[in-house]
C-alpha cells in the first residue's frame, strides 16, 4: 500500500468546482506494487508468490514475471496488461538470492469511507502535478456530485458498506472506462471483475448529475459521519488554547473557522478563486491551508437550545505553526478576509461573516461585543424576567408575606381644598354656597327656643359620643304616634 505521506495530501490547493471535484482511490491490488507484499518487495525468480486461499481479489499484472511457484486463491482474477504474464523457473535465480515465500497482503479491510484512502483534485491533470485539494473528513470521501477515479493501469478491492443502501456519485471511471449512467455501471457490478473490486452492504449509484446551485451544494455524507470518523486517528495533543472542530470534520484543530451567511447571488466557485488570488497567493500566507464548502448548521438560541437548521459557507483555515504560534497565521488571514467582506460583501452576495479562532478570538472582537458578552447580556435579562415571574406567582399563592399597604396619597381635590382658597389665576374665587341651617344663625328668622337655653337640654353626653335632638322635628308628634 502507499506510504502515509502519499495517503494524506495536505492543503496545497483551494480551487475546485461547485459541481464537484475528482476523487481518486489511492490503494491498488497491482502485482508490481511492492507495498502489497508482506516482505515489501515484488516476488522474483526464486520466490513462491502466495495469495490467501480464501481471499477474493482481482490483481492487475503489468509485466512478465518469473517465479519459483504461484499459489492462487479460490476466488480471484488476474487482469493482464498487453504482453504481461507469468513463467515458472526451475532452480534458483542468481539475481533473486535464496528465495522464499512472499505473501500478498489482505485487502478486505480497505473501506470506501476511509478519508485517508482518497485524494482530491480539481482536474485529472492536477493528480499528476500533486495539486491536491483539502476537505474536511466528510468531504474527503467522494460526495454525491463528485467524479470517482480508479487509476487506469490498476485494479483494487474496496468495501462500500455504508449506513444507506446506495452511495451516490456523479460518475465512476474503472480501468479507463467511464460510467455516467447507473444502468451501465450496474451491469459492470454484476460482472465477475466488478464483484471482486466492489463489495459490501451498499452499492455505488451513478447519478450523472452536477450541482446546479451556484451557491454550492452539500456533500451528502453526513449520514455516514460516524463511520467515516471510525477510520480517522486524531492527534491527542494540540498546542492551541481553544481547539476547534469544523462541521464535517472528525478531529479538533488549531486554526480558524469562518462562518459566512450568503444570499442567492453568492457564487461559491468564484469566491474560492477570489480567496486564492487575493490572499493565498501572498508570500506571507503561503503556508496557510484553506477549505471552503456549504454546510448545514443547527442554530442554537443562547448557544444551547436548537431551533432551526440553516445553510452557510464554512471556511476552514489552518497553518503549519506549532507551539504558542499555532493557529495565529490563520487568524491573521481570517481578519483580512473579514475586512474584505465588510468592504465588498454586498457585491459578492455575502450578507454577514464572522470567525472563531483557536486562540479564543472572534470576529466580533473587531467591532465590539463578542459572542460571550452578547450571550451574557441576554442571559441576564432572561434571568431577571424569570425571577420577576416567579416572584409574582409566589406572592399570589401566599408563599410570600403580604407587604403593608402604602398610605394613600392625597387626591388633587383634597389638596386643593387644604391649600386655601385658590382659584384660577386672575379669576374670582368660588366660595361654594351657604348652608342656611348652620354656621349663620343670624341669617335665619328668630324662632323661639331654637337657639335658646332650653335647646341645650336636648344635648346628651355619653361614652360613645355626643347626641343632640334635631330641633327641626317635634318630639311630641313622635310621642303621639307611639301611643297610636
């Protein structure tokens, strides 16, 4: 198998097509590939080449090989290039040494949903140049709009088992033959060679369609996220303060993640190229690695309560710095991109943008309150509202002692009366009217006994108050009525 450096192409290029990219399967089952043999070398004239008896494999043979012996599996197949073949040698091969038994490695464990077994490029030529693309782990595996390539002069065996019955892709190219319709590829899968190359609980479905949304399309591998991550080994130690995990990625990283909200006029492919030419082409950012894609993200109220799912553009920025400098260069690039968004975002179809850095910094720090400050304010207001509601409920249920009533403030009319005779400014004072029965006895006609000394005999003092006989009425009349 290929060595680790060949399996994990780093972030050397950012360009790619919105309609999909090319994903190429890295391992093979070629006879001439030394990594396919247990001794790390291709069997020679003094060796016995042994294939596992119960193994199922199609082996591509590109040359003529002379061997001391050959043990074949029960179910296997050789794919011979023109002029290729085998011959058996009797006796020792002077150029091979003492010879021995060389075992072909087991290839049953090679899985479609292993991100390390794929490389990505924006064109077929870029694979030859080594201009590989970087994606998060979910997108490192072929997406629904990607063209899948298996190298022309090679064979392979891959387990396509997934969490769904089918694994959709745009097209598949095997041994130089390109399949763009599912009917043609289904026939290939039923052939003896197709059964040896593809196996597992799921099947590849060639849909032949490209992404027609200029704002980008989701990869479509989220249903197999756990299966993908089961094949990924993450670093256990990171140098940054607050490691981040991008959407669709399996591991925490030291770097910066940008979240971009967009409108219908946004073009993901054009924006990728803009980032490439304006920023990644600069000498100071030559070591920064960038991936940009459309992702589905769950919005959370106060960062806790999920309430809706939206699409946004995720830009992942990583650099090669370590120690205290880990992620700092990618953060500087994120600030430059954010400034470009503020200046030109309206023309690019970008409504808003923000970033989160593994240093703990955010894009909101540039303009004012950070996400933590805003969340703290909102939580404080919410807590105050909840406390007020609980206080009212407790008071109404009698759980709290009733507060003494405050003294009633004097009304305006009583204040007016007590403040003296105050009328309208510059106008006459209203004295009201006189009671003809009280306060002015001289204004009444003199009635014998009404105000005389004998009237005082009608006043009675008791413990409960002072009572008097109303002089208007005649007590005698009431006495007569009683007798009646």
